[in-house]
C-alpha cells in the first residue's frame, strides 16, 4: 500500500510556496516587469565592469547589408569592417590604461554592418561588444563579438541605454528603420542636453542626405542651425576616424547617462 501523502503536500506543491527567485511564472509576470528591466541592466553592467570597459565607440548600420551585397552594400560593409579594425588599433581598446579600457567597439550584435564592425575589431585582436535584441524573427549574434561581451535583451529601451551610456562616439553607416531610430535617439538626447556632447559621424553623405532632409527641417523651423552641428559626414572609415581624432577621441575617459 503506497505511503499516504503528507498532510502539508498541497501547501508544499503550491506555486506560492516556491522561492521567488526560482518561480519563472512569477518572474515573467506583469508585476515583475520592473525587476526584469533591472536585471537586464545589471547583467550587462556586471560583465562590462569585469572587462574594465570604461568607454565605447558605437557603430550602427543596417542588418540587411551584405559583404557581397548589391549596389553600395559591399562598400558599406567594408568601411564598417575597416573602421572596427582601425578604431580598435588606434583608440585604445587593445590596452588597459590604469584600470580601464577605452573606445571598445559596440554594436547591436547582429548581422550586416554590426557584424562588419565586430569583425574588424576581432581582426585587430581587440574585444568588442554585441548588444543583441530578441525579435519575433530571431536575430542571432554574429560570430565576431567577444563571447563574454555578447548580450541579449528583451527591452529595446535597456539595450539603447547600454549602447548610449558608455559611448564616446557614434559612427553610423546606412541602414533602415532601426538605424534611424538609434541615430535619432542619440541626436535627441544631445539636442535636449540629456546626454553629453558626443561626436556623431555619418559615413556616405550621399546616402544620408537622400534619407535625412536636414534642409527641409531647417526651412520649416523644426531645427535650429545649432542642431546641424550635432553630426558630420565622412566619405569612408579613415575620414570618420580622422574626424573623431580631431574631437579628441583617443583621450581617456568615458561618457555618462
């Protein structure tokens, strides 16, 4: 005859009795959204501190760009790859100054331009960061970001915060809605004084003028002339790096958020 159940078996089997940290249904519930947001901040923050990363150079660009893609895609991919390499070699990511590592390449961690920039850093022997996002059509990490520095986020807002909070510069290559969203987020933070002045370089002026009509915004009173000084254009990776050097990018120190 089987043993009789313990008199408190129902209590012990109840989800309410499970330790909160081990109760996935509880952790994924609506009431814990704030806690999940905090966890996404803390997990990446802890890893970045372990690697002594004080500042980054963020590279944005289209996930659909391919190394052998049509039109100017091959050029854009190669410029992102070149920039990732020269920025890592010349910017300090290969060495720790004092207790900190500066100007580490950071991307959204996916394919296309993101892959190219991480690839260039890897070819230089430098660490680089991939801040991935969970999407309905799953975006997997590219093969070039440093494994310990390859993260996955559920919340776009927290991903954007990590991309912005250590950035000493932003280099943007052609892309679509996601690239524009990330670019305008940083431009807005700087325009409103919510983020410190950070150089923003857009590679391939012809592309950017075709999708971003600054003159129309000025003519209609939506921008001030000062706002147009928040960014500049570069023809290629070498010119982008030269413009960052003019802004003192090789000096130590990070940005806040």
